[in-house]
C-alpha cells in the first residue's frame, strides 16, 4: 500500500477537504494532507487547514497577475511540501498550463454529477443539480476523474449513484450528493493507495 502525499486546492467551504483530512487522521486512508492552497483568502477551507495545523496558502492572480507567475508560485509550494497527488475539491479557478504539465496524471477532481452528464464550463454548484432536476434524470451522483486541460474532462476513475426522488429540490439533492461525495473521494483515494486504481 502506497502512502499518498496529498495537496488540496479548494476555494470555499472545504467539506470534501475535511472528509479527506478526517480519513487520514483516523487511519481509513494511508495518506497525509501536506498542504492546502486556495485562491480565496477568506475561504472556510483555509481556516479548516489552519485548525488542523496543515500549511495553508492563499495563492491567486491578486498576488500574481500573470498565470505563469502564479503557476511557478504554486509549484514551488507543492514541491516544498512534497506533494505527489493534487486533489481538487471545489477549486473554482482553471489550472495553468505549467501546473498541468508538472503534475500530469497526478491531479484528480470531484464533480457533483454522473459525468459526462452535466459537466463542462459553467456547470458547478447548484447549477448542476438544477440541470439534473430540469432534465428529469432519475439518477444522479458524483464522479472522481483525472484532470486534463478542459473543465470536467479526463478519465473517469470512480462514480457513485443516488436516485433522484420526485420530492427532491435543488437543496435536498445537493445535500445528498455532497454526502456521497465525501465517501466517494475517500474511497477512491484509498483505492489509489492500494493500487486498485492506476492514474
Ligand atoms: C463539491 O460539490 C464538489 O463536487 C464541487 O464543488 C463542491 C465543493 O464543496 N467541485 P466543498 O468545498 O468540498 O464543501
């Protein structure tokens, strides 16, 4: 079983981040969260990292207006903290070219739908669940996938489904999907560490 040296990128709430940190702490996952990076200085995610004593960095275009400079700063932080696998969890900024190249095949993301349904540019947060309800889908779920250049593309690594209920609202669906996201992200990382999923 391989120990995973993780780094997380997240912009707001950070509940997936917390689920992964908790599973590292209680031994469900053979991994460590070495660093948390956010483009949002006021994010709850950065606060969660600080509460856990995990190095937390605000790195954004506000500090580095040029993407190439931002990438260089991010890569330096990742190297400093020995990050081998980048976990995106609600990261609202597109990754730069240099970062994608440096960590090719070692960046994963979670999306709150059964990709390829309801993915792509502009499909995030409640917009995804609105689209599920509007299209009358009978099931939805979450997907963990490898990250390539474009939004929500890249090989699908794992998915978990839930049924859409007649009584579901955007809020109820969002809450149930988020719950399975937490389980799926941890389970997928565990499979990666056991060599059952190859990146
Ligand atoms: C999750 O629904 C995730 O699928 C999406 O953004 C949301 C992040 O939530 N990419 P949180 O910050 O992990 O609470």
